[in-house]
C-alpha cells in the first residue's frame, strides 16, 4: 500500500517537472507561422470557450441592440479590428501569421454571445494576439462592437454599406 | 516495485484528468489585462529566450555594409518607426497599446533586447507562438529584415543623429496603420 501511494504521488511531481524542463530548456518551438497541431486546438479552444463562459455568465447586454448600435459597432470594427480579424465582404483568407490563428470573423462568425464577446474585447485573451481593449473603448463602444460582431456573418447589404469608412 | 508502478499509472491518469477538468470547466484565467504572478511571467520569458536560442538559425547578414553603418541604421529606423512603434514603443515613449497584451509586448527602447541580430530577424520573420508577435513573413525583403534588426539591436545606444535622420522626411502614415489607429485613441 505504501509503495502504491508513493507511486501515486510521483507523477504529480514528475510531470510538472518534465513540462517545466521542456520549456525552460527551449525545446518548445517558437515560430508562429505554422498551424497549431490538432490536439492542442482540441484541448485549448474548449478551455478558452469554457473560461469565457464562466467569466461572462453574470453579464448581460444593457438593452436590445438597436440597428444604430450595430452600425456604430461595425464602424469601430472597420477601424480597429479588421486588420487582424478580416474585412466584411472580402474573400476568406486564413491567418498564417499568428499562433493560434486569428479567427476570421466575417467568414466563421462566432459562437459567443454578446456579453461573452464584450468580455473578450475588454480583457483580451492571454497567450494569443488578442490584447485587452478595455482602456481604449467606452462601455457603450464595447457593447456596440459586441452587437456587431455577434451578427458579423449575416450582415445585410445595407449594413455592409453603412459601416464603410466615409471617403474624404 | 509492481505496486509502485500501479500507483504511478493511477496517479498519472488522475493528474491528467484533473488538468483536463480544470481546463475544460473554464477555471483557467485567460484575461490579458490581469498579469499573472512574476514567477510565471519570468518562466515564460526564460522559455521563449531558450527556444529562440535553440531554434534560430545563426545566419550572416547579407548586407555589404556593417550593421554599425549609419546608412543601415537609418534605413532600419525608418522601418521601425513606420511599422513597429505601435506595439513596441517609440524611441522615447513606451506604447500603451503594447501593454494590453499578455505576454506584454517588449518595449524595445526601454529594455534593450538580448537577442542577436540573426535572432531578431528570425523572430520578426516567423513570429512568436502564443504572443502578439505575428510572423511578418514576406512583408520585408531579406536585407530590410537585417536593417531592421541592426536598428533594434542598437535602439538604446544609437549614434546621436541617426534617430533624427530616420524621422525625416516625415514618415508616411499609409503603412500597416491598424495598430497605430488604435494607439491614437
């Protein structure tokens, strides 16, 4: 029984040490221009999703999103998000520059609810290229962005038209 | 020994199940605007450096001039001022935007880089996994990568007038301005 318990406890020390050594010795790859392996995506994507769900559980959008706020959010998206997350109305181009790749929202849409999107924009996501935008947007702006992104893969042609930046 | 191995197998299984349970029920703190403990931050830093040292090819600069030549530094400075300052900070002012990432973007003018020029070229070209550093790929020619690296390597100890020369004529704002437009907010 004693041997069993020692054996039981060993992995709790052994595997963390292996992980620390693997990273500290530089065995882990750094280049970001490759696709993450399927097992990593299979573990980490649901983990992020679950963390977002848990953290945003008590948030709710201030009021039903109006057409105006969706369009206001769309304008913010075009200014601040499009560079990495993709331009509405343009053909799909997968992101090969970042690891994990940046979701191309106009094409894949999003499974997150509005409060969840709000939370992600505000706080960012660690160990990804998604930074925290809390310091740069007002609460209203964050919610209108969330309202827009929630609908980003089903925009009407009129909506698509009205979010374009005004030409000077 | 046999009971030890049995215990080891059961312990391993439980450890992995606990780790999975922790992850998949959303307990991982993923907020980029909350800095984890200094110990973890330092560990990530060490890991990245170790990986770059192990993997980056020690290539030679293709430039005919030395990396110390003003011409190279000014050309590299122009690229830096155009494309990198949004996240990595201006030579005199750290970037607020860069601080909103986790891991935070290194402010190259405040904290001199410990990487060699070859390593800087490698990082800029391929990016760094699980960070905000995207792969620049074919955005620059090979010589431009080396000019940029020469400048970044010497950013904290530039010869006096290199910076002014790199700033003039006014840098066009048509470059990859996504980040810069955020920075202005």
